[in-house]
C-alpha cells in the first residue's frame, strides 16, 4: 500500500512538471492553503487568548479565504514579494509557538551554518 501511494505520487508529480499550467495551478493552490492556514492559526490563537470575541473570530475566519485569494492574485501578478515576506515572518513566528524551545534554538543555530555552507561551498558557490 505505501509503495503504491509512493508510485502514484511520483507519477502525479511527473505529470505536473511536464504540464506548466497544471503545475502553476497546483502551486497557486499550495500558496492559497498556506496563507489561509497561517491566517487561521493567528485567528484561533487570538481567540483563545481572549483578544477577539467569537463573532469577530468567525468573521476573520471567513476573511482568511479572501486573504488566500489575495495572496494568489498578487503572486500571479508578480506583485507579491512584500506579501510573501510578511507571510514568511508570520509562519516563522507560528513555528516558534508550535515547536519545542530546544528545536527552535537548534534551528536558529543550524540555519545560518547551512546558509553559509550553501553560499560558499554548496550549490550557490559553484
């Protein structure tokens, strides 16, 4: 069963990479889901902390769909660089809330080393 799933996923990915339009649609879907997920994480976190009431939390949950659509629209128009930076910083803060402190410290130590190795000796340095 897992092998069949792996083979099926490989075939689907190969088909997507050969069809540019299908790949573009898939990436747009991924960005939509990621942006909605990050937005909803903060809505739920603020609701649980008591910063917003239930009515506004539900409104913001519906607004997350608009935020996802705006993200995809701006990315398709090649104007989403600032939005992606903002979304990345929100996702980074989200990981700090979700991950154990030791993991966060390990990532903070490992990522600069990884960047240095990739730029100086790795793929980017060649």
